[in-house]
C-alpha cells in the first residue's frame, strides 16, 4: 500500500497548552502541541483510570487525531466532524468557556476550536459546518 501524502514531523521542542476539565463528573485532561508555525500538530487526551476501557479508547482517539493532523487533515475539518457528538458523560463542565457539552469528544473539539482556530479558519470549513463560528464568537466575546 502506498501513501499519497507524507507525515509532517513534529518539532523536538513543542509549544503546547494543557487543559483539565470535568464533564458530567468525569475528569478529562488534554494537551495540544503545535508545529513550529503554530498549526495544531498533536492532541494527547486522557479520561478514566489507568487500564480502563475509556482511557484506552481516549488514547487511541488521541493517536488517530494526532496522525490525521500530521498527515495534513485541517484542524477545522476535525472540529467540524467531532463537534456535537452525543454520549455520556455529557452536560455541565467546569470549563468557563464551554459550560455545557454533549460529550467528552464534543468538549475536545470545541476546546481545539477556541484554542487553535481563527474565525477565518472556521469560515473556510466545509459547507454546513459554520455553526462552529457561532460557538467561537459566543465564547470569546
């Protein structure tokens, strides 16, 4: 099998941001790292106890999300696809920027949008995904 695109290597020294949040009572932590030019390059999210199914699934999700970004999938496309996914735990958070979410994955997507996307990035997102812009404007006003 041949790859049509190349994986962009991460810099050895990365600029990152870490957030911790409770979503519906579940503790979640997410660190995002950037390429040298500021684009999102890596997402490391944890949820659940070591060895648990939820933690393992979140580790796998983080790995696949990071690989997608490193192979050139734009962050705004990732956000558009993950935003509003609905499953437990959901509801109230202790993140003042995102007080209500529909799942842990929804929080990850919205947090990425707030931290890493400009209004222009979001406006260039696929047709039908512009609702993200409303979140960004509402939560940064």
